[in-house]
C-alpha cells in the first residue's frame, strides 16, 4: 500500500514537472499600440487562426501568453483606424516585444462627398447634408440591382407601382418618384422614362459608393431635383481590382452575375469593364390568382469606363453602358404568342438603352470642367391589348468654373439639356384637319448657376446659390438656395438649408406604368410646372466612448411646400387615372434619425426611422397622399465572431399603414395597408479574399395577399369582357361581379415575393 502511494505521488510530481517544462517553453508577445505617438486603448489584438487574443489597456499595452514556437500573424483592429497585421516568428520560451502604430481611417470617418455642392469635400465639412453608403453596406442584404438595394436606406423607399410589370420609382421622405433625381458620376443619366430601368443592371462591382441628398437641389441640378437625389459614384479604374466576381442565386431560381475587369492600356489609359446579368424565368403563383407573383426578367448590362493619364493630373474620364431587358408578367399561361392580344393577359416590356458620359478638365490654369452625357432609351411595351412604344433621347452638357478667392469658394456654370420624346399615344400627336400627325416632344433647357461657399475663421460656412433655367415650353425659372453650417466641434455640426425647386412635367415619360390595359389616362387641363419651397435642418455628430465604442448620430427635420403639384386621381373613375394641377397646395414634413453603433467586440448596429406627414389641400379639403407611410424604420445588425472568419448580418425594414386606391364603395379590400415588415439574415464566411455568403430573405414569409381577399381586382376577367355599365358609365354590380369592379393591378404597396434562401460567392484579385 505504501509502495503504491509513493508511486502515485512520484507520477504526479513527474506530470507536474513535465507540465512546467512545457509551460516554460511557451512564448509570449507584448507591446504598445500607438496613434500619433499616443497610447490607443481598447484595440483588439487577435492571433490569426487561433482563439487567442486580447485588447489593449488604458495605456495602450497588450500581452498574449501561452504561444507555442512557430510563425503567427497578429491582427490589430479598432473602430476608425486602418487595421494592421504583423507576422512574427517565435522560438520556444521567447518573449517578443512588438509595438504597433495605427493610422486613422479617414475614408470611414470623413467620407469624401461631391453631390451636395459639386465639389469634393468631407462629409463633416459639407454645408449640405449628404448620406454615404458603400458597397459593403449593401452586401449585408445582397440584391441584383441598386433599385432594390435602396430599400436598406432610411427614408428611401423603392415603390412598386404595378402588381404585374413590377415597374416602380424611388420615394425620398415621402415624395413621389418624379421628384427624385438619379445620377451616375454626377451626370443626369437616369431620368424620366428610364428611372427604374436605369437603376437596374449597374454592376455592383463598379460602384464605389452611393451618395444621397434628401432635400432641395434644383439650384445645382435643375428640374426634378426637388425631393432629393441619388448619385451613384463608380470606381476610378486605377483604384479597382484586376478582377471582381460576385454571383448568387435563390431558391426561387433567381440568378445574378456581377463581373468587373480592369485593364491597363499602355501608360496613358486604364479601362474598367463591368458586366451584370440577371435571370428570373420561374413562374410563381403562390397567392393563386393565376397571375405571376413576380415579373420574369432576362437582363444584361455592360458598362465600360476609361481613365486617361494627362499632364498635371488633369481629369479625363469616359464611360458608356448598354442595357437590354426582356420582362413580362401576367397570367401564368401567357407566352410571347399572346403578346398584344386579348386572349391571355400579359404585360411585356422590351427595353434597349445606351448611355455615354464623361468629364474633361480643360488644359487651362483655371479649374474648368466640361461634363457631358447622352442616353437613348427605346421601349417596346404591351399592356394587354394596349400598345405603348416610346423612345427618349436626353443630351446634357455642362461647363463649370471652380474658383477660390479669399474666404469664398465659387462655382459658376452653364448647362444645356435637350430632351426628345416620342411615343404612339396622343401625348405626341396633333390634329391637322381630319388627319392625326405625329409631333414628338422636344424640350430645350439651357441654364446658368452660381454658388458661393464662404468659410469663416471658426470653420462655419455660408452657402449661397442661384440658378436660372429657361424652359422652351414654360419660360424662365429661378431657383435660389441658402445654407449655413455651424461647426459645433470637429465631430459635430448643425446645418440649415433652404431653397426652391421646380419640375417640368412630362407625364408619359414618368408615369408610363399607368398605361396598363386597366385604365385610361386623362389630362384634365394643361399641366403647369410644379414649384416647391424646401427647408431642412440637420445635425451630425460622432463620438468615441472610453471603452472604444463609436457612436454616430444623424438627425434631420424637413419641410416642403408645393404649388401646382400634380397627383394622380385613381378614385373619381375606376376606369381612369386623372392628372391635373391641384387647386391649393401640398405639404411634406417630418423628422428622421440614423444611429450608428460600432462596438469593440465585433458587433455593429445601424438603425434609423422616419416619421412624415404628406398631404394635399385641394379645393379646401385636406387629403393624405396615397401609398405613403407615416412611419418607417430600417436596421442592420452585424456581428463578426472573434477568432473566426464568420459574420452574421440581420437586416430589416418596417412600415406603418398606407392609404390604398380602392375601386368603389363595394370594394372589399382594406382602405389601409397593415403594419408590415421584411426581414433577412445572412452568414458570410471569408477565406483569404474569397467570401461565401448565404441566408434567408423575408424570414417570416410575409406577403401582402395575406391581409386581403385579393390584390389584383378582377384577375379572372383581365379584359373586362364580363363587366356591365349603366347609362352614366358606372360599373354595375352583377352576380359575376358582386363588388362592381374592373380589372386593376394598382392596389400594390409591397413585394409579393415570399421566403426564399440564397447563396453566393464573391472574390477579387488585385
């Protein structure tokens, strides 16, 4: 017994000794993390490929023990600073001292923006509030186009206007799509007839960032920039990777391919080519109304951008894009042999589009910039039996002079825009006796503008602007602008902006979706230009807590007053959409806030909400605007696991009830939509420069048909062959039509697409 006890003690001592020996052979690494020679606290220090890691203390010190001999890579990361990595070789028992200096990430904390004033300036210093969104933000909920991606932005809502063809527009702070101006690299390449199509097919691999201005911008951009604008900034060819690849598919059999390729052509030029291909060819009818839930699409877009090296680094870029799409929706048994017929209902749209844009800095001592763009849009559409064929040509050129004089930062410019539009409707026809002659619509819009930004000693800024445009149809229009930025501190600012806007209406180029076979478009009187008066108050602040948490707050209050506003009347006659200037005024006002949290443990949260009141007072009667929510919210929550190359993203949006267009007193559908929300989750695994991502969209499987007996009125009789009318032209209730309805797909406020999984892969080669 004594022998056995002694042997056990000896074995225990030997085990402890061997453990101490092994422990003694373990290595450690320690040091300081500095920023501009000052200690940086709460920096994450991780040993790549292991679960080991720590964070720096208040003096910037760190220490990692228990490392075996070998080669390691240490990762240093902290919010607002450029991540650093260091490779080390450790011998058994070695104590290595490694000090690291980190630099501030100016791009993330002080994004450079150009949209607000047509000048490159940091977001914090800009007199005009500009929101900036990077491709990384949009990847948290991957979509096949920019149009769908904007659903993640607070206060911006892609609005579907048709249950069948799924065309739509972009609402900013409750204002209808025609008040949103869309640009590519600052050029008005997307407008009128082509807004929804122009935003589809822009290769995501070529997008550097998206800048959004909510509020008046007509003093710089002219007509249509009333409610705000979306500027898609593409990458500079020199900054793009050699190859960028992104492909994903969904369980609904949607497939999207995004490809970018950079090529150096000698020493004088660099080209960047992007290709986007999207295919959805799977008929789905989960709400059992015999109509496709989602429009089928076959789309390809090719984009190429050239950058030329010139003396004195003067700018010269040239870009072009070709876009083709074949989309259709309708009864599930429809095929192209039924196109334009009255046997099977379908809405079929062929789109051909060309774009060219460029910027050339003149070879002068003064900073003179020549900008130009041209787009050609051809559309061949059939809405049931209704034929809508249209072409649109828009050319634009602008010369601007950027001049600094003392405290004044001046921008002077002259612009010319020519719009040609022709279609097969009465909008472009005139009577010559008994003959109907074609008369295409031509609008010439020359303009001049001046902007003066005065910077005071305390870094406060006063912005003054004035633009004069002469419309060939309506005459001269002045649009003044004033803004003031109060720099509360280097990380806080308060901005006030006010101005006027105008919109010269070309109804058919903007609301062509109304030309479905269901309703007749009526223009009650000659339409006058809309005018608006805009006010916006914005606060922007950034803070760091002692524990290394970043907090960003962006709040805005907005107010817009319209005269001569034009709104569609869906309710006077269910067979018509009546357009006219209101006899009164319209108001859009509200408040929005974005809150950005970036914790020091891999968790990030971006959440925002918008509350708005949008109404018209017409003939003394106040009326809430149709299809407009009072409250909306968006959120993006992300978590990156410590020691694992795995990130989870949870995104969502929430909308309050909207008033919807009904077809009469007997219509059984709800007058207001319910509260509704779409939510998504995604997992991303990163291996070197390859990302594998997948998840679930619309995780709660919410669709609008769950709330009403039907979405499309009279889907069983899309050509109204069994509808009966009285002597006054009113629809009669019959046993076959107990609710006295006609075929109508305009009762739409949310996508019909239910829950679906997705998986994709992306990588880049520098």
